[in-house]
C-alpha cells in the first residue's frame, strides 16, 4: 500500500435524466502534502502534482480514467498560505449499471511521493419511467456557487449553493445534527411532487 500522506476520496451515483449512469468522483488533499518549490529569484512558488482515478468494473477492467495535473503557482509571499489550502479534485463519468472499485492516486512529481485510496461505488439499473434517488450524501459544508459553477450541470449544486460532501473523514462527535442531501429524479410527465 502506498501511503505517503493522508487524503480522502468519495464516489457518488446521481441517475440524472440525461445521464442515468452519472457518477461524481471527489478527492480532498491538503496542498501541504505536495512539494511547493520556491524560487527566490523570481519571488514565486509553484507545484507539480497529479490526481488520477481509475474506475474498474467487477472483473477488474478499467472502464474510465479521470485525472488532472496541477501546476499551481503564485507570489513568494503567499507560499505559506498556500500550504494551508486544500485541493478538491472533481470529475464525472457516465457508467453502465455495475459495482465499481475506484482507485485514486495523488502523486507529487518532484519528490515521487504518492498515496493511494480505494473505495467502491454501485451504479444501479435505473428505469427512467420510475422515481429514482441519488446516493444519500452526508454534507460537510455548502458555499455560494461562483461563476464557473454556473456553466455546467453539477449534481452538488442546490439553488445558488454548492454542497460539499464528507469523503470519509471522521464526523465530529460535537455535531448535534448531521446534514445530508440527495436528489430525487421524477419520471417524465409526472407533475406531482414525490
């Protein structure tokens, strides 16, 4: 098992009308896990790391690869602040009904350090003519949506807010209530609320 630094991963099924097999994959990694290269001459910092998720079906075949390379940079005086930030990896796939394994690696190119997390996800056979329900998601927080979030259909967008789920982090015992959310998909032509 490769485990150079901690991070969290989650996969969620949202059987949307246009994309019945819609799956959202998220990873939450502290930026401090990666090498922050400081250039005193240029008075700047930069990073070079990648997050990759391989989605495998029950036979172990890779059916989707979701990835992003991050080359973040900024002024030198913000390097310490950057170490306190978190990186939220978000990708979507449209998958046929099956039980899947999600293997996610966070890889720091300069040091060669990496960590891997595995989780499972089930995409159920959905009949569009019947009432459907997404996965039930325990919420970590919600924030106002920014302009970039307005340009795409995001299953975590609720009104003008973006919901952020727990991805396996321990829940605090001090919570008196645990907020959760799910999406109900109503069959075409049905106007009555579920």
